[in-house]
């Protein structure tokens, strides 16, 4: 938005009025969203959170646990076929253990690539990107209203500091988020996903969605997440966010030398 304002400096101030109104509208809508969730004081009172639930991929279910802690750490463990897919971010670096990657899977923790790290930073934001968006270096544009599953919703375009973008839809009556459309780059390819949110319940004085359905834009396959338990301000050891050291390979077993015969060999 900064470069747009620079261009407006050389034109009459009246030309800037629509833009100023747009910014004001976006800030007012975000303020109502914060109020609808429970208010800034209750949001900031949450220093850590542990969420337990399950992800459904068609007939298959995968239990998961996600932990977040201020100022910006998260840990996620998804159990699939009795194997653990783990992602974590400690505020600076991110790592993963993916037993399904490559031939035979990966048993040791590996650092995330640059694209995955951007996504990890987003997941570690306990308040969500709209709260204090200016301080975080994000930009927001108000795009008017749009119908979302039969209800009117305010449409906000969020450009994150890392370059990823999101379209966030806030219900026009409740001002709670009902849909998100995200665009990010993975290994040079743009990936667009859509997420619908619902079944809001109060947890620690804050309204949180307990049902989410997500999938690639334009594709029928969806992944459904159901939140079963939310723990507010649990004790979380910071060590869980740190990348574990690589496990030492066991030393190869020594082959026993054949025993020498006690009977002397005959000469000639």
C-alpha cells in the first residue's frame, strides 16, 4: 500500500479520500472481528494453547495435537497409520519429521525449506494475522462484501510480510471468520487452498472454530478437521520446539574371528 500512497502525493488530496475510507473500513471491520472473538485483553491473556483433534481424509482419520506458545512457537504431531508426522517452529527455525517422505521415509528431523518456513511462521502466530497486522508488517485491503454459503461476508485481502496472500471472509453479522483462501509458493509452484470455518465455541473467553474443512481450490477432495479439546495456558516446555539431534547410527557388530585349532598342523 505504501507505493500507492506515494503516487497519490502529487494529486489533489480529494483523490486520496476513497483510499483513506477503504483503509478506515478495513480497520473498523478488524476491530469488530477482535471484539467478536472476545476482545484484545482476552486474546492476549492466552500465552499458550494445546489443541487436540482429528483430521479426516475420506474414511481415514488421523489424530493430531498442536501446541502454540508466545511469542511465536508451534509444534504439531499428526498420527497416520501409527506413524508420526511432526512439524515444529521455535521462532527462528523450523523442522519436520516425515516418515512418508522419499523412499522408506525419514526418521530423523530435517530443517524446513524456505517455503515451508514461511508457512510455519504463519502457524506460530497465536492471535492470527489480522490482530496487530500493521505491527507484524502485513497489509490489508477491504474488497467489499461477498456471499459465502448464503450469507453476506466482508472480504479482506491480507498480504503477509513474507509475500503470501490470504483472502479472509468475516460474517457480516457475527464478524467471525467463516472462510479463508490462501495462496503460497511451494518449490516454485503456487498453491491455492480454501478453508471454511464453523462450530464456534468459547474457550478461555475467546471464540474459536471447532470445525474446519480445507482443500485445494477447485478440487472436490476435502480434509475435515474437528477440534475435540482445547487447553488454555497449559505448561509447555520450550524444548519441544527445538530440533532434536540426529540419532547416532549403531556401530556395526564385529565378526568373530574363527578360533585357531590347538592341534599343530602336520608338515610334509
